[in-house]
């Protein structure tokens, strides 16, 4: 009887061990298959983004810049662009018919902006007929919350000057110091933007300085075209200051992305890589460096064009991407934005601009100068009724001004967390 009882106990124990082992292997198999499924998704996404290159350039900051044939860029993955004939230059430039010589000579005399190279230029150039693309690495995609969200902004990132509700500010976690115009039809915007390398407190935060061209309401149908410089460890894996663009036609939900990380923007320029590091950057009480950005609507084709610096026409956003921006923008914003994740209930110490408040002035605080809008006659002109807005001026602030050299300008930014911004 005792022996029979013992053998039943052994069988039961053996059964439990088998059950445990089966559970363990099932879970580890599920985990492995989950990991391999994610790896497969990431690999597929990388194959979509990284187009076959005719030449690759290793940048000193660790980036690889691929020179991709202009017809093979991500824009042409879009079903509406399958038979699109690339427009190699705009028909019109603000102030008249487009002319390559006119662009470079007129902007040089006005802005006196030195040529700012990108770091990768030290090791090579892309040939005409190709465009430089920053290669996306596996780590870049894995840092995103999902493959689908890679290269996209979080919702609700546009400053709302007219409804600064404290609840909304705390919910969105994004803070701004901007100048803006509204109440008219705008066909473009321009600014010369002081370039810095702000310190970021946490991996999932960023600091940027940009122009926004907005159309539609601030609800689900917001259209936005954006360009400027940013420091975003999450997106790029480092703290370098980088040139970027962004677009969305549905308030950052399903459409749009940074740079060339989805189909949309059509690049025609072989010199400038979107998402690549800008060098050099400004130093406190030291040399100051600027970039100029102009975005305007070609009245003939309706596309939105972008120019960087003294005549680098980068490319265009085809008009069909948008609903409200197919005609014009209803609001323009210029300025800085940071993510404040409020770890441990404290304000972030992520810097905006130079990390100094506007009152510190030139060579200490960051600025936007020569702020202009494009009117319905395709002319650049001074903005009328320029307003300013910031959610928490003790953390980040903005101060506008106007003079003969800089036209309409403003200093902006701040350190984030300080004794008045706990």
C-alpha cells in the first residue's frame, strides 16, 4: 500500500514537473518568437527606409549618409506619387520668377550668413541626380515606442496661443516660447535661426527651434509643415544639433513624419541631408552661427517648397498631402519647443535655445531674426501683429524686438528647472 502511494506521488510530482517545464518552454518560446517577430518587423521597416545607395559616406559623428538616386527616395513609395514627374526647381520664388542666380545673390546680400556645412561633408559629397539620406539603424527604430511610431511626433505638440489652459499644458508635456501671426492667409514664412546645442535631461525629451506653418483647426484635422534644428536623443541616439523637417495633415495621428522617414517630402538637393548634424554651433559669449529657412507655396503647382541657407532649395511637399494647406496657412509660428516629462514631479532641466533667458541678449541668449511672411502676391514682407506666447515664462521666455539690421526678431529660451521653475 505504501509503495503504491509513493509511486502515485512520484507520478503526480513528475506530471507537475512536466507541466512546469512545458509552461517554461512555452513562455520562453513565446518570448523568443515575440522578439523575433519584432526583429522581423524592424528589419522590414529598415529595408523600406534605407534605399539602395550608389555611394555611402561615413560621417565623423557616426552617421552613414547614403547617396540615393533621386527617383528611389521614400517619397515614391506613396501610391499617389507612383507616376509623379519630379519638379527639379520651383516655378516661382518669393519676389518673382525662380532664378538660381537670383536666389543666391539676393539672400547672400541680405542675410550675410556664412555657409554652414554638415559634419558629413568632411568625408565626401553626393553626386547630382542623387540625394543624401541619413541611414536609419536598428537601434534608432528600437528606441521608438513601436515600429509604427518611429519618426513621428507625439500628439498635441503645437503651441496654442489662444487657449493656454493649465490642464492642457500639463497633459501635453510640451512647452514653448514662440512668436506668431494669425488672422490672414499666409503663403510662406522665413527666418534666420541662431543654432545652439541645448542640454537634454532625459532620453525621451527633446529641444527644438523651428518654424510652423499651420492650417485648419487645432483639433483632429490640423495641417502642419515644420522645419528647423533639434536635439533629440530618442530619434537620433545622440545629443547633436540636427537639421529637421516635419509634416502632418491630421494633427500627428496617422500621417507625416520627420525628415524622409515616410513617403511625402520630395528632395531634389544633393548637398544637404535632412536629419544630419549641423556644425559648428554657437557658443556662450563666443562665435554665433545661424541657419536660414524659407518655406513658400509655388502659386503655379501649389507645392510647398523649402530653401535652406543661401540658395539650397531642398525640395517640396506635394500639395495633395494636405487639406487646409492646399490653399494657404492660417497661422505661422516661430520659436522653441521642449518636452517636459516632469520626472519625480520636478520640471525638466532640458534647455531651450541656448539655455539662457532672453534678457541676456546677443551671444548669450538664442534668437530668431529677419522674420518674414510670404503674402498672396508671393512677396516676402514683415509680419503684421506679431504676438508672443509661452506657457511658463519662469522656465522659458520670449522677448520680441525690431530694428533696421534684424527686422522683426526675438530672443527666446531658458534653462527649464530653476529656483522660479521648480
